[in-house]
C-alpha cells in the first residue's frame, strides 16, 4: 500500500535507444499482483493422485479398495453382457421369457431363402454378414475391456496379499539358507550362496509366472500371491529337518559312492598295454 513501482520499458530494439530511455515510476495506493499458479496446482493434483494409488495403501486400507474394485468389475461385466445381448437381437429378452411356454413346440423359420428372389437374398445375406462382423469386433473390444478390469483387480489383490506373503517368504528363505550352510560341508561359503541364488531364481520365476497368469484371469489372484510360499514351505521344513539330523544329502562323495559302481559295471575295462 502507498508505494512506488519501477519498470523499464525495453520495447526498443536498439541498445543505444534502450540505454537512453527513461525509467517508469508508478505511484500506487494499493497494488494487486497476479501470477500463474497452474503449475503448482498440476503438481498438487499429481501428488494427490499418486497418494491415492493402491500401491501407497496399507493392508487395512486395501480391504476397502479390493471391495470397491471388485464391485466395479462385476457391475461392468453385467453392463457388457447386457450390451452384447441387446446388440445381437432386440427380441432375445422376449424369447427368453416365452422359452418355458414354447419348450415343447418345434420352432420353424418364418420364411425360406429359396422363396426369395436372388437380389433380395443377396441383400439379406450381406446385411447378416455385416451384423455378425460388427458383433465380433464389439466382442473383441469388450474382451479387452474385461481383461483390463480383471488385471486391475488382480493387481490390487496381489499387492495386498504380497504384503504378508513376502514376509512369510523371508522367513522361509532364512530357514533354507541356514540349513544349506549347515548341510554343505565342502566348498566353503560359496556353495551355500550358489544354491541360495538358484533357489531365489526359482522363486522369482514362480512369482512372475503366477502374476502373469493372475493378470490374464487364468489363476485366482489370492492363490497366485501365495503360490511360491505353498511350494517352498514343505521344502524349507524338509531341509531344516535334514540339517537338524545331520544329513549328508548334499555330500558329493556320498553320491559318487553310489554312481561309480554303476559306471564301472557298464563301462568297458581297458586292457593293459602288455596284453594288447
């Protein structure tokens, strides 16, 4: 309030002209400055969208998100089904209501194509072909939409279940790793680490395969999230038992003692040079 503002008018292209021109001084009683905040608003909106994502929710919050996504999926499936039925024929609903009444009656075509002239017959067949082609394209589009809804539902469910599944899997990895270190007698620390890496790769492949199958709707997302745990749980219990009983399951010499007699039995003995 009650101040001055100084501005330089730099509209003249020549540097000497700009250097000689006077400054502008404006006296004001009150000054209102306008500035663009659209960029700040966009960042705030993006931040709000990110924080509302299911990936930033905890297990309890995901319960309501799963129910919401499931309800939307079922609602959209019902709408898609109704659209396809109504598009195929507007008389299907009426025929479906009268299905029980006409159960024992034989259905007959209202007319025969042989009784229609050639031009009209071609027109009817062309229209039927166009309608079938349109329905097929619509079905393909609806299938893609249904797949996207199923994929979103599977992602939300698996993200929720993996919060617990990964915690349990960490305990199973601990049991497997300590048991391998106890069982492996030779090879130093490198052999248990190598075996642990192989086991982790198997877990990773199982986890990714289950996720892809769940996203395609080929597997229940709850089962897909816990599938690696179901597979590795008996293995971790078994290998922990072997470690506690001082088993020699990974002793290479033990397997050599079994295999070498078989190899000698089926291999041809080499004659000494003296007898050749």
